[in-house]
C-alpha cells in the first residue's frame, strides 16, 4: 500500500526486492492516490490484460502471469505487479484472479520491475537535500497536482500543520479527509521536517512547509477573505492549546491588543501563520514575537515598533526582472456537491494534465480539441463546451482579428435569427482562447434578474462587497473594477441571448483591457454602437455535411448528408437534431427524408408564416423525433410538452420532486410519481437531442424554436392542459419564505412564471406564487421588477376577475410598495389608501390582507410627515386587534409595535417607552428572544430610552442589539448598519465622541459602498455630520450636512419634519463656525414649522428653542435669549421632568443668561454641575465644560421612517 511518492520507487535495490517478492507469492500494489495521478508518482502503471496459465493454482506468484499489452502502448519487460485503488471491487477482482477462482482475462494497470528507474523526479520536499527555490517548487506542484490538492495546499499554507488542524481544514475545504489529496501535498515537494517540534494537548507538529513555500502558495492561490477564514478556523481550533490563537481570534474579530510575549508554541505556530497574517495586512492586534519578529503591525492601522522587521509577503517573490504570475482571488466556482466550501482558487475544471502554467497556443480553427481553463483563471457560469462544434472558421477568424487588433476594450455582437448557432460560436471562442483571459463570465441575458445575479457573482469574485443584486452600486462597482483591471486585467464577458441594446446598455463596460461578446437576435444591435458586428447565418453546405457526418451514423455518406442539409435548409439547430436522431434510431436515410417531406405541409399549416426560413425545418425535424417518442415513451413526450411552455432558461431538475400530485395526462403523472420513470423520460429526451440536459448543473432546457415546434402539433385542449401542468409545477415549488435558499429558488422560478404567464391560471396557489414573487422583489428592493411584473398580473386580474377580487387587491398593495420604493410617494399613498378601503369592504377589517394594508398606509403617512394621522391609524388598529385576536396574537403585537413608534414620533415619549417595553416582553414570550420582530421591539425600546433621557441605558441596550443582529446577519448587513447609526447617536449623547464618530463613519462608508446614495445612506450621512462636529471637524461636518441635506429635501420635501430637524442640526455647526446669521435663519424657520407640525412641547421643538436662544445670545440679545430659555425650561420640566438632559441644558443656558446680566449664583452653578454628574456622569464633556461657562446646543434625533 503506497502513494508511490517515496524515493525507494526509483531505487534499483528496492526493485530487486520487489522482483524477488513477485517470484515467491501473489503480490499487488494498492495505490492511495487517485488513478489519474499515478503517472505522476514513482510508479508508472501501464494497462495490460493478464491471464493465468492452465496449471495455475491459488496464490500463484506474479511471474506465472501471461501478459498481453495494449496495442500502441509500449510495454517494458520485467515482473508485473497489478496496481489498483483501495476499493472493495478492485480488491475482490484481484483476489478472485490470484486465488484461481477464475482464469479468464483480467484487465488491470500494472507496474513493471525493472524498467521504471527514472519514472518520476524525486520530490524535493521531505527527505530532499539542499535549498530549493519556493517559487519553482510551488509552480512545479501546481502544474502536476490535482485541483483539490492545490486548493487544499493553499488553505493549509495559512495554518500550522498540526494533525488535528489539518483534519479540520480538510473537512472544511474538501468536505472530508482525503488520504489521496493529502499524500499529494505531503510528498509533492512542498513539505519537510519542521525546525521546531511541539507537542501539546492539541497534538504534535512535526512537519512544515519548506521556507518560503507558504508565502508562494498564498500569493498564487489565496484571497483575503478565505485566508482570513482559515486563520479564524485555526484560532478557534487551537485557542485552548496556545493563548496566541485566542489573541489572534480577537484580533481578527476586531478585539483589543493582546500581550506581547508567547510560549514555545507561539514561536513555532506563530511562524506558521505569519505569512497568512501579513498577506491580509491585519497587523497590530497580534503581538507574538517568534524569534524576534513581530507578527503583524496593521490590524487597526497602528504603527508597530518592530514593523520594519516583518518580511512583506510579496517582497521576495517578484524581483525587477521577474513578471509575477497571475493570482486567482476570491472563492472558486463550481465544485463537488460534497464540499462545504470551494476556496482560494477556481481550478476544479481546468485541464489537469496541461503540464504548464503559462499561456498555451490557441486551438487551431475547426479543431474539436477540448481545452480547459488556465490554472489561475476565474470562470463564472461558463457552460460546458460543445465537443461537436464544427465550421465557422471565417467567423471565428473575423472575431479573433477584431479582438487582437483592438488596443482597448472590444464590444462584439453576434447577431442572427434563432437556431443559427450564435451561442455555440461564442462558447467555442471562449474555450479556444481561454488562455488569453484571467476572468471569464457567461451572463444569460434574457431577463434582467439573470444579469443582476451574474453581476453579483462578479462582484464577489472581484472582491467587492454587495448589498444585493438589485443595488445599482453593484453594477457600477463591477464596471469600475473591470475598467481599472482590479484583480483581473484581461477579462471576457459574454452576454448570451440579449434583448435590445437599450435594455443592456447600463451593464456594458465602457473601458478596460477586456472584451465583450453579445449574442442576440434583436436587430437593434446592427444599427451602430457596437465596435464589431458579425452576422451569423446558416451553415455553408460543407459545414452542414461535416456536422451531420460527425454526429450522425458512421455509414452516412456525403451525398446523403447533402440531401438532408438541403431539406433542413442548412440550419445548425435542425441539422444537429437530425444527426442525433439518425444515430440513435438507425433509420434509413430515404425513410427519414420522406418523413420530413410529409411533415413539411403539416408544419406550414400549424406554424404559418412565423419564420418560414428557419422555423419550418426545425419543426419538421423535431416532429419526426416527437412521433417516435410518442410511441416509445409517451410520458417523456408529455414531460417535454410541459417543458415547452416553460422559459428557455434552464429548468432545475429538482423542480420535479414536488410534482407528484399535479393534475395532467396519466402518463405524465405516472412519470412524475416514479423517480426511475422520470429519470428514463429525461434520458430519452436528451438521447434524441430534444432538449439540452446539463448533468453538471442538473438542469434541462429547450431552445425557443424547439418549444414552438413541440407545441405546434398540440390541440388547444392539450396546450391548455399542459400549460396548466407547468403552472402547478411552479406553484408546488414555492418555498414560501425569505431564506437565502428560498430567494435563490424564487430567482430560478421567475423566468418560467413570466413565460408561462402564470397569472392566467385559476389555481389559487399559482396566483399566490405570482403575488409572492412580487412581494419578494419589493423586499429585495427590486422595485422595477416588482412594478413590471406586478402591473402585468394586476391588469390581467382586474380585467378577468375584477378590481375588487381579493388577489387583485393583494397585488395592488404590492404595487403601492413598488411605487414607494421608486420614490413616487404620493402615488404609493393614494393607491395604498384606496386598496385598504376596498379590502375593508370586500374581506373585512379582520382579514390578513387588510391588516397588512393598514400598516402600509400608516407607514405612507409617516413618510409623508403626517405623524398624527399615522398615530390615529395605529391606535385604532391596535385596539381592534386586541379585541378580536387577543394581546398575544402576532398581528396584535405588530400593531402594538408600530403604535409605540408613532407615539415617539408625536412626542409622547413616556407612553412610547411603556408601549415598547410591553410589546418587547410579550414578543419574547410569544416569538422568542431571537425573533426578528423581538429585536425590532428591542430597537424601539432603546430609542424611547434615549429620548426619555436615559442615554447610558439606551447605549448599552443598543450595543447588545447590534452585537446580536451582527451574529445573525454579519457585520456588513444593512440592518446592522442601521442599528449602528442609532448607536452612534447614543454614544455621542453619552459623551463618547470618538466612538460616535467612528461608528457613524463606518456605517456611512458601508452604506455608500453597498447601496449607493439611497435613503439609508443619507440618514447615515446626516448622523455622521454630527459625529464630525463633536470631533471639531467643522468644515467636513458642514459639507456633509449640506450635501446630504439637499438630497434629503429632494426625497421628502423641504417642509418634512425630518428635513427641518436636519437643518436645525446643521445650524449647530454653522453657529460654531461663527456663521450666526445663517444658523439663526435655519432655527427660526425650524421653530415655526416644528411648532406647527409637532407642537411646542415636542422634544424636537424644545431642542430647536434652546438653539434659537443661543442664536440670540451670540448676537448680544441676552434678554430675548433669557425669555426663550425661561419658557423652554418650564415646558421641559413639565413634560420631561427636572432630570432630563434637555431640561438640564435649558437650565444651564438660563443660568448663563443671568450671569451675563450680572446675576451670578454660585449655588445654582454647583447645583447644575451636581445634576449633570448624576445624569450624564462626572467625565461627560458637557459636565466638564460647565466650569468654562459655555452654553450648550441641543441636536435633534430622528429615526428612520
């Protein structure tokens, strides 16, 4: 049993020992590596046929074998030893042969001794002597290793090679331990004996990568996110064995600085993770000193005393005369379904036997040679190569010439009617010239959600962080990264089956060192705008003959192929189907041509003048096949007919798992009930090339023209029945949730729901799916899709079912959400209100639809700034639900939550606090503490705590909420960032100015990066302007408040109370910059509007009154300031109590008014200071500034709507 990698396999003395063993007993070699790797080991097995002699007995020695080599394979003389994998079947077969239980031939690979003394170079790892170039070692390993081995080697380069740690990484990367893959790595020339051996409770650490190898592996195949993930894995696994890794865990998660000393384990294991730590530039939070070197100096951007001593990751890898090799970044693409993760490099589909790392020559035109991706190329959604591609030499040459001659980004359109092979031409170009590109992305472009999803994958591969596929910032970020050549300088995007140019324009790169290929039947691409336009026509006759003879039966003559091509009009799609059919069925050519001729008139009658040049040949060819299928497997035919009503987009095979009880033809129902029959039906469909069956993606799809041909012979009744089957199939796959998996399923269903026009179905579950798809689009901020899709269904239902039908009203409500998301606030509010009133009449106020409409209507009022009206709606709703459903019903709790929100908006702070506390407690009992609605109540309660003046309690609660939400959704989730903005407000009011500025700045950067300049970004910007202000960065604060304020006016209107409040906060900054007149103008306008809209006792109005008094005081009008402060203090005391911070602020300013008039009262000064210390703390900046006799300003807090 061996991996064949040891040096003994090249030793002549060992060969003699093996020969002696083979002469004495039956002997075989069990190879631990994957069979495709045997030739790279010290063994060099060759295939042979073994026979036992007539007098063979059990256990006969190997020298008694009769050996017959394979024709064309050189076979050296010597003693043979069967070689097989460690599998039960292989062992059984060899044992049966060796024990003479059978004497027939035994096909097996064998190793021959002697004769392989130079089979493979000795590994330069363990056991090797002399220094080795790490770059050369890693290049050699990458060129010969399996994709799994290289991927795992890169992962292991980030962690110590401690036994249990290696097992953990194997489980994470490969899904299970793999002796074969580990053997490749350990004996692949990369690993030697560690300079320090450490034994701890975590296990021995006796081997390590050779010097420099870790860095080179990480440079060739690592990505920042995945290296960080491996470091986290190591820190969690080894924390109990070595405190260094507990410190590393805190550092990676943003914790504080750890101790600066380490044990022996720290020195050894610290050196192991040093390249990974440096490669992701995380720095100073890890301060272990192995052999005098400080691990990391930049976690929080701080300078370390020993930073200069740390060796940079790439410093020694790329000297001036050396061109760095391409580096793959980001997670890999497709991989084994058994894996939990595919990380570091996208290599699992490359040509593993290529034997080189640089670009190879292109495949000659017309060749069917199958290539693979280059080692370091990133491929996204690239379809399988058509190994039967023929012809198109002139088009391929034209396309290549245009691309090669261009100096910058090239846009090329392949235009032509359906079925001429545009997609196949694009695929063939991609594979022939794949070595020219670092990044290739195939983008299905029939529907916008397909393009958006592809761009989301591109963003992830480019290292861009995304908020969702419908964020325009994702598109802009990807296009900018491509323009700059970020990570990948040479890229190729293929937009397949695009619609009009107008629909695609926003997704097209405008610059960069890359290429774009577009396939489309739309003639708008031929009217200019594309740098290259190539018209793809039907095949030439020689190309038609070549395809027919390649895919058709071996006996097909040139003359027969010519006749078939003539009949089918040289259309590639029809030719391919005919060839596959003839090869499978073995039908006589004359008979086939007669059937085509018979089908012609029938197809003309069925299809009419839809597309006489191309559709009729396709239809005729396909209907010959359909006739045969109707006889041999009617269930398969009906399954194909069902699929013909679906979209040409791939249909996931697992959709059929939920189709057992659909109503339809008996043969179809039988096939869908039995997995074996379903598999046979799909195989028959694929066997006759009636649909494309993709086993890698587990999908099947029909070309558009094929769908037309399949439907053409069906009667109207059959069409209606099969289309209804498609509707049922879709509805039974409704996941009815919003998990990541559910959203992926909805994205897969959407094209088919569109194409089947599922809204035109009487099944209530199908209609529910249509509404749910619109609901999900709104939830994901895909408002354009929600509007287009929802409008189509709503108009159909309004006409067919009536505008007052329940499902019509449900869709109207979703349309109102879409209008609101697109900024049409008045239209959204009006539609929502009319829908709510109609629902009350049609289904009653107890129906779930009405309750949702009521909440949406209240939200629309809130957004319009009509807080009193919103409060009236939520108060009524809450009381009604308590009466009808009880206090603990989720609907009641939801209404109660929004009531607490509205109470806070209108200034009834104490009532809001009590309401939120009650709902929070009930939700914890009813829904559980981790439910999203429970966390929403926690957020509402913390807001009310802050507005009631309990700043420190509010901050502690909000910090806990941020931490809890971050655990669920990740630090970069928009919900976490929204909560962080509120936390910044609380931190600022607690006097933690630096923390507040850091938090609001973080949230603003994240929102801008993920979502662009949307409403949440503006909200964060206004909060950060106050964070900058308390840090005395007045110019930056004012610029940000002005820019965001202008956008806020456009969003909500200049008289909205939130807009007015933001202007009052801006006035605080202006006042500190000695621009008193501008500040006073804003405060006076704010005071008038806030008093009118919110009333004189609202906390926002009182805050504005304090600031307006400051304007008067600074202008020298002490009397007016004193009068305003007296009035404000009285109202604050009455409404909010003596110890509310705003009351204390009014009292403080009033005291200073009196001091300015000579009425100095030291007892009052001391009393104010004491109250500040009790409420805010002795170290609060406001408390410390009392002795400076400075007035205070009051900023206004306003939450999201």
